[in-house]
C-alpha cells in the first residue's frame, strides 16, 4: 500500500466535540466548541482543553480559573457548530442558540442544561504550547442527566447520541462493535 509523507500535523481523529462553558465576574457566561479535549488522569480526576489565546473564552477561563466540559448530542449539532464559528465578543451565544446556562457548583462557569454530561473543572495549570494553550483542570464534579440512568443506577451514556468530530465534519457515534475486554472474555 502506497502512503504519502506529510509535514508534521495532527491527524488524530475522531475526537469528542464538546461545548466548554465559562464565566467571569461582571461578564455574561460564554461557551465555545472544542475538539482538543480529553482525560489526563483518573485519580485524581483531571481533564484538559486546548484553546487559542485569541479566543474570547480564553481570558474568561484564565481569569476565573474555571470551565465546564459539556458533552454534546446529535440534536444540538447546529448549535455546537455555531458556537465554534461565532464569537462571544459579538453576541450572547446562550441567547442566540437557545441553550440554557444552569448554575452548577462552580462560581462562574455554568453547566449547559441540554448536555447529558457536564464536567466541572478548576484550572490547575496552563501550558503555553504554541497555537493553543492547554488548560489542565482538576475535575470538581460530574453532572449526569437522570434520563440516561436505569433503575439499577447504571448510566447509559451511549444512549444519548453523542457526536464526534473527524477532519472537519461532525458524526453520530454509530454502531456498537464491542465492549471493553470482549476480545478475551471466556465464552
């Protein structure tokens, strides 16, 4: 199989596409679309987002020391895209999209009501890495939508129709292929 060698870049897809909500004293809350996000550590629970310093939300997160990673679903893909191509400097994105900011346990950064999972983080460290700066966050709490809980207390996240981002496009997650450990499970 022939392959082309390209210059260094990122081709690690697909990725979760999330809305990051933030706030700061004296300012309306904002949200931005982020695909550069992920888990850093389980214990202690830590996650990260990478944001360009010129983004409106960058200073809000830096100044308040807070952000919320909100998982997104197929029903909100238009709003997710909108929040990635429009700036909170020019409008209130919550009002424009109809998404709902809800008070969580953080002082300034709201949860987004329509998202099935909201991960509340306090900034532990900012790594200035180049085009994007990485906000490393200590997870303060995870808010789960009751609609995806069953009577035994199991959370059915994959029933929420999460979306992913791959090479400039949004997708539903698709067909389940297996579960962790299925390849070695005794039959």
